C-alpha cells in the first residue's frame, strides 16, 4: 500500500497498544485456518494489516458529483485526484518530503508494474488503460501527522474496490451534497459502513452553492439520529478552500470549513488512533468468533452423538434450503414486502386524496358563505397552512405504516436479524415538499370600481327612462319627466344589484376552480414525493433482508460442508476431535473476552 518506500509519517498507533490485539488476531487466524474457514482468515489478514499500520487510513467515499476528489485535493493540499474526468481509479496519498506520483498498472499478461509520472500533471497518465491505482506522496501537514488519504472510485453500490478500501480504513469520510438531505439509500449505506468501519464523519460539501445548507445539516443530523447513527456532520466547501489557497484569503478559508474538518480529524481520529483501531478491530474479532463458534459447534454436535448425525444434517439442510428460499423472489418475505409495499402506496395515496378532498369541501363551503374577494389573500394563507398540516399528517401515517411493514417482513426472519435500516419518513418541514407547488391563483373578476358601477347603473336607468318616457309622451308629457326619471332610478339600482350578484357568483366559481387547481398540483407533487420515498424504503428493506438471507444461506452451506467433511474424517476417533473442538471453543471464548477487555466500557 505504500506509495514510496522509506517515506514515513508520524506514528500515531503505538505498537504497545496494538500488540495484544495483534496477538488475538494471529490466534484467530490459526483457528480459522484449522477450521477450514479461509474466508474468515482473509478478513483477519486485512484487519491485521490495518492494525499493524502505524498510520491512520482515511478513505473518502460518496456518490459521484458530490466533490470527493476536490475534497481529497483540499485535505492534502495538492491536485492528486482528477476532478473533471469520468475515469476514476483509487488514489492513495501519503506523506513524503517531495511530491511523487506512481501508477500501478496491470499488463496484458496479468502482472502488475509500477510507473513514475509527473506529480504536477498526472492526468494524462491516469487516463491510459490498465491503471489499477495511483499512489502519491505529498509534504502535507495532515499527512505528516500520520494520515494516509484514500480516494475511493465511483459510487458505493456493489463496487468491491470501494468496499475493500472501507474495510482497510480506520476512518471514513462520507461526502454528501449540501443541496439535498440524505436519502434512504445513503442511510442504508452508512449503516453498512458502520458495520465495517465504526469511525465515520459525514461531510456536507458545496455549502457555497446552496445557501440553505444549515437546514440540510440539521435535517441530516435528525435522520442519522433516527437511524441510530451518531455521526458528526461537517459542512465544508472544498472549492472555496481551493480558491482561498490560491488567493491567500484567510477569512474565506475559514468560511470553507475545511480547516475545521481537519481539526476535527486531528482531535477525534488522529489523537484517538489507538482507541479507534481497537474499537474497529474488536468488532471484527467478535464477528469472526461468532462464525467460527457456529462452525466448530456444529461439527462437535455431529460427532458427539452419531445417532443424531442424520438429524443435525437434516437441520442444516433445512436451514440452508430456508435461507435459499428467503433469497429467492418467491419467498414469503419477498411476497410480504412486495404486497405490503403496493398496499402501502395505495393506502397513503388514498389517505392524501381523502384529506385534500376534505379541505376542498371545507374551502368550497367557506367560499359559498362569503365573498372570496374580500379576504382572498388571508384565505390562501389559511388554506396553505391546512394543506401543510394535511401533508405532514399523511407522511406521519406513511412512516408508521412503513414501520409496521418492516416488522411484518422482519417476522419472517430469526429474531436476532430483525434490525432493519428504516429512515424516518415524517416531515420536519412540509414546505420543502410543497416548494414546487404554484400558489393559489388571484381572482380575475375582482370587485367593480366606482366608474364601472356608475356605467352599469347608467345603462340600466337609460332603458327605464326611455321606456316610461315614451309611454308618458302619449299623454302629452315630455320624454324626461318625474315618472320616467323614477323608473330610470329603479331600473338602474336593479341593474347595479344584479351586476354585483353576478360578479359575486363568478368570483365564487373562479375561487372554486383555483382551489381545485391548487389541490391537483399538491396531489401531483406530494404524491410523487411520497411514492419516491416509499419506493426507496422498499428498496432499502429488500436489499437489507436479501443480504441477511444470503449470509444465512452461505453460513448454513459452510457449516453443512464442514460438518460432513469432518465427520467423515474424524468419525473413527470422534471423542478426540470433540475434545479438540471443545478446547477451540473455549479458546474462542477466552479470545473474545480478551478482545472485549481491550475496549473501555
């Protein structure tokens, strides 16, 4: 992993503190080898290499376009990771008195070769075919403190390279975007990362682009707390830090948040390197001990009672078959999840429509009682508040129904596997979901002005004067007289009254149409957001329980294979083998207790 032999940073993991952990790892490796669990031995080899390294391995991961490469460059103070290229390879940067760059390339014959390139312009060489990783040395203060920075390529997903780098790391920087809160897939990724590497810092990048980053930071803290993840959320702008380094602007550098992030790493990761390494190593030891104990105990049970051999074998076969069925799409838990997710989406959409239809009926009743033009703005504000309340309640129902669905699916699994990564679907601020909804339209048929009312009355009075005046002219009166004038006044008032009444009816009809359009827009926008969150929740549960089913199937297969293999091998001297297995189980318990004692309570 070293990028340049002979170049070392400060030693932050003390050999005396790591020695007991390394001893336990070596004993466990021997036990795993003798038990035939080469997979566990490989994991222990990786853990030993991580613990033995006197430096802190810091890996930067995240989704593409979130600025991971820019952040890596900001941390080490040099352009070592490509920021504008679709081609991405692992980048490892460690301390050195002079900048160097080395590419590890795989030849067409399967061999690897190392090639030194220009450290100031490694981009062209990185773009060539066959590059496995890039190794740099830089005289960076952070690297000199005993840190090795690793930039993982691409998105996490099923990227084995990225996950192997996480497994080899002491701490993880998970880079997100300040423009959006953590999605359910990201929460699930963080929960999986915590199982591999307990020390994680969530970085909120690009705070210079998104002014509302503080709200996103608070929301991410709430989501992490709800998922049981007590990670710090550090707001930074790697681009702002780069600009500050170019111009020498100290104030802008402080605003970027990168110096604060580096201080946090020094205080809580580098200064606690021994504790961080012990915590992660003990977690791996516990997991390996559990797997080894299952393997050894299964073999001992098969050898202890030959008459129970067939029964134990049948139990293992059934366990394997059940685990395999759980992994198939037609399994009960898959059916429960798919059917439950479909019903949940339909019920939540119906609940949303029912709540909004009730608001429409109430709004129409209020419009029918009053003239909407009098308080249209206040009416719109009240309606918006009621819509926000209805949407918030709808998402709360979605959250509790999601919890019920999670419990129903978890019930198909053993009790110790029922923990699932479920994000809180409730809304802390419904306005975010309704931000794209157009406001209530203004009324076009507003009240008539004085001039328009005068003209309406004049038009009505003209007919009365003309009609009565013509009739009275037959009696020898003039066209305009007391009778025609009175008739004109009456008909003018009536015309004015009818015009006001018709305008009010038009305003009411227009107001009802505006409310209906608003509700349609709310249903469209909120329904889409609700479906997206529920589908994301369903995918998280599917991936979580599929992983559990796969692990159960793999464990059952391995236990069955070893039990059959060892029974045939030691069947004639089973008691000796049982004593040996019991001794190893006792040794496992001792090793686990010793490992637990390394971590302070």
